[in-house]
C-alpha cells in the first residue's frame, strides 16, 4: 500500500490524511466541498507545525508530509489510483452507502474499502459493493495522529486476506 484515499475532509478525515502522509504514503483527500478541503489543508499544516513545536517532528517533516496530500473533489478518479480506501464522512448511513456504491465501482476489485464508522453495521456497507469481501471497518480512535488505536471490524463477507492486509497495514503505520 503506497497510495491511500481518504473520503471526507472533516475532523477525522484530515487527521487520517495527516497520519498516512507522516508514514510516507501518498494521500488523496476527497470531499465534495472545496471549502472543506481548503480548511483541512490549514488544519493539517497547523497540526504538523504544532508537532514541530513539541519536538515530535523536524521542520522539514511539515513540507514532506504536506506534499504527500492531494486534495480533490474527484472521488472516482482518486479511487482508481488508490491502493487502500478509508471513508470518514459524517455518520449518515445513506451517504455512506452512496459513497460505497461509487467506491465499489471505481476502485479495483482487490482494493480494501474501509469505513471509520463506529455507529453502523459494516454488513450494510458491504452489501452495496460489487466485492463485499474487501469491505471492513477500521474505527480509528480520536485524534488519529496521536492515538495509536484502530478497531478492525469485518463484515460477514470480509475475506481473511482483507482482514490480514488491513491489520498488517495498521501495524506498519503504528
């Protein structure tokens, strides 16, 4: 996994994009609203600069991370380039289902489609995709950049390979 798509640039989404970028991954941060994407860019920069103040990151690390994050409104185009997808939009089941339908068609059939939801049954999201065996939940604790805990939640159809890959990926990035 080298390219990650994060869908949703809000409170969790921007922190997830930051976490992936700090782990040398290229990130597409997608949202339907350019203003939200611009705000997310500011938040990420401010968070990284604060990490420098705390001596948790060298100054060059700010620019190194920022250059890895591409913000865009192009969900389908980004999904086609991603090796791993993490949805982090607001807790609205109909919205999540619509996004998973789009992701299921746009992402390659072997690309993991993860959701950050803590509220909904993962089976409901898996059911709307072409390949439900690749869908699972990765519920990140807040804030993701400083709380190294992720709950892995498979759907009934999630394959062991998907689970194993997701666990290995989460361990790889700490």
